[in-house]
C-alpha cells in the first residue's frame, strides 16, 4: 500500500489539535506545508465532539492574543463572558483576596467560553484551510521510520509524517505504544460541573472558595448564568449527584453564600475524577505531545487549557523558526527548541497548581487561620499581586 507524505500529522481534532492546525495556517500558505488532521469522532454540524461538551473553558487574557493571531477572536468574543474581578476566599475563615483587571490595566483578566462554541469556530476555520482532513478516522498503528512516522489509519490510508503531533487526550494509547510513560498523582477528588442561574447579575465577577472538601469556583457566563466547578471527595460524589435540583442548590448556597442572591436553577451535572499527570517525554525527533496527552492539572486557578494553548503556540513558533532556517518541522533541533520554549512555563504552572491544592487541602491545628491571614496579606501586597496576576493571565512567562 502506498504512503501519502505529509509534513505534519495532528492526531486529534479536539480543542488542542484544532487550535494547532489553525495556528499553522500562515505557514501552510507561506511554505506550502502539507498538514493532516486525524479525528476519530464524527463531528456534527455544530462541531460537537467529546471535548466539546457542556464544560466551559477559562481563557486567560494572554490566550486572547493567541486567538487574535489565529484570526478567530472576533468570532469567539461574541460568546465570551469577560472576567473583571476574582474573589478568593476560604470557607469559615477571615481573609480573602480580590484580583481585578484594573490593577493591571487590561479590559479583563480573562474570559469564559463554552467549549462547544470554541470547537465550532475552530472547525469553521479548518473547513476553509488547505489541509488533509481524516474524519472519522482512527490511527491503528504508529511506526517510527526514516525521518518520521508511518501512520496506518482505519479508513485504509497510510501516511508518512515528518512530524507527528499527539493531541488525542489523556487516554492516548498511541503515546503508550511509543514507549512514553505517564506519571500520575490521583487527588482522590472528583470535579462536579454544571451551569447555574443566579438571582443577581454577576457583573463579570468570578469566585473561588476553598473548603475542607476541596475547591469550589463560579465563573461568569453570559446573562445571569455561571459555570460551577465543585470538587468533592469520592465518598460524597454519588450522594451529591442524587440530590434533586432544589436540594443541590441549597447545598451549594450553604457553601458559597448569598453574594449573588439565591441560586435559581441548575443544569445538567457532570463528574470527572481529578489527577495530575505528565508524560515523561513530551517531545522527541519527529514527535510532539500536546494537551491532555502531555499533561493534566487540577482545575484550581483555571490554567489547564491555557497551558495547553501555550504549548500549541510554542510548537508553532518552533516550527516557524525551523522553516525560516531551512530545517524540517520534525528535526531534532526543532523539537529541542520546542522543549526549551515549554519547559519553564509548564514546570511552573504544574508545580503552582499542585502546591495550591495541597496547601488548601491540609487540615492541621491553626492552619485555617494562617491561610486566611496569608490571603489577607497577599491582598495588601499590591506589587507582588500585580506580578502574579499577570503571570496567571499568561502575560509574563519568563
């Protein structure tokens, strides 16, 4: 069976894989790159796909610039709810921190976007691009070969890719088939997510509250809706899911207070287990690993998708630098450049996220008061707070 040569094969057409393909559009036009995208799940007319579910993504302000560079922000902003202020507190203790876009002079700290809409816009852009689109199609085998990988698809196609990008999610069997192990730490928590409606307008406020059972967050959506992320221990999750809507809203109200008035309605509830994972190799010659296939972090602070998107843009920048220097996208030097661009940002965000979860999960005598005092002091430390805000916004990476 003959092979079809491609410069780059992206395995996974979800949010991360589609973002990479769209980010590569200028290089496809300027350098004549041949790019293939392989997506196992058939897409509906609305762009539905397993990663395009009821969840919303927190988009840091710095990520807005990446979507502007892709030429899709003007479309995304029509459904983006801005985050102007964030209040961080812990239940049952004094001390809180207030973060505001006014402290850093930007229109917002970030935005909240429905994943389904983000996926739809990305795929609308892909439909206008000159790429090889294999959907639905699954990679049955990936075999290292001279200057790349041979990809055997279940639709009968065989590709030879100079650079293969694994963006096929946290359960990537292809990663394991290439001998790439994953380190994993189970937080022994589940995230319950749902959309809720509040009596009062949120005015662009987001709330994060730490409790003895885990973190809770409310993120603004359009109108009076908010996206809820409620982390619960495994032994409590079934009982929480079994509550009727009224009892669920009462339980939520007792933990989050009445700042937004009464919680009036809750939508469908979804649950997924929480763990931190990291692929031991995220690049090698002719191979890059992105998104949840590369790493997964706790949803506290909302950094997961933003970290993945910065990986997308760093890989695009490394490929562009290689092409300008006359090198192929998958060469060893290109992949070394990609890893160098990623390492400090990836390590810092993963460590910070894990530390935050562990710190607020400790239950020792006096520690609750100490954490409350620390939140209060941080709120007064304006220069430090400004630096950390900009870092969380993806605006100060080095």
